[in-house]
């Protein structure tokens, strides 16, 4: 429909911050058309858009193609479970999950407020702890959701730092992705952290 939103964020493309990697789905909006098909997954590589191959395409070319397409949009994808985007040092053994360090992706949302802002926030866990609560997770009462910040407490590392906001999505903790983890797993990962904690968040 003309008012419907595709509801995906894509990353990659020739000259992207990750290098010349294929265009892939970096995030999906739970209510977008892409999620409703139940056939697309985060990490899937987009091979062609409406019959046009994405081979050699830049990030912005792919974005404008998706934004200008109207009516039926046909995407050809390769399931990306094996796509490993590792930035910086090659990790050993290779991880078959997405590492979002230094990633810029563009959302194809109707209410486009500019690309999502990935931030790296480093918190020093003090006597009052990290100082925030989380909501969401895989298998949560509301469905399979990302992990979001629910509340930033008045005391604690997050309040002192001032950058973490209610509604921010936590992508990774100390480089460990929270993609597909349950609420309990995310809590355990956060509780296990000591000293300085690095959060990758999407505001």
C-alpha cells in the first residue's frame, strides 16, 4: 500500500564503513512489511531489488532504489545466517553473527527521521551499578523483540554518563551481540560485566 512502510534498515554496499560488503538487512521494524512476510531475517543479503542486481551498488544507490520503488517490491535475498561482518581485527574463530561496530545503516521507514544513530557508550560500573533497566528480548510477552532501555535510574553509571536514553536499543555489550537473546540472557550478560562496560546502542 502507498502508506505502508517497508520497515527495514540496510547496511553495506560499495564504499560502506564496513568495506565493500554486500547490501544486507541490518534491522527490521517489528510492524513493517518486511517483518510481516516472515521470510526476511536480519543479516540476509539483498541480491536484487525489483530485478536490478545490487552487485557493485553503493549504499545510497540501494537506498534510493528501495525508496523510489512503489507498488510491489521484489527482493531477492540470500539467507545471511553465515554472513559474518567482522570489523577491525579478524576474530578467531570467525563468528557467524553480525558485529555492528562502526556500522551505518539506513532505515526505509515512512517516518524517516534520518538514519539510525549507532553510538558506543562506555560506562564505568560504580557502587550504584549500571543504573538502567531493560525490556524486550527473544520470546518476550510482546513477541521476539530487541533489547531496549526501559528506565535510566537517577543514580548509577548511565545517569552520570548522560548519553543512554529510554527507548535506546542495546545492540551489543562489550562486543557480544544481543541479537536473538532472551530477556533473562540479556540481564545475565549485563550482570556479568565488571568495571568498564561498552554498550553499542541504537538511539
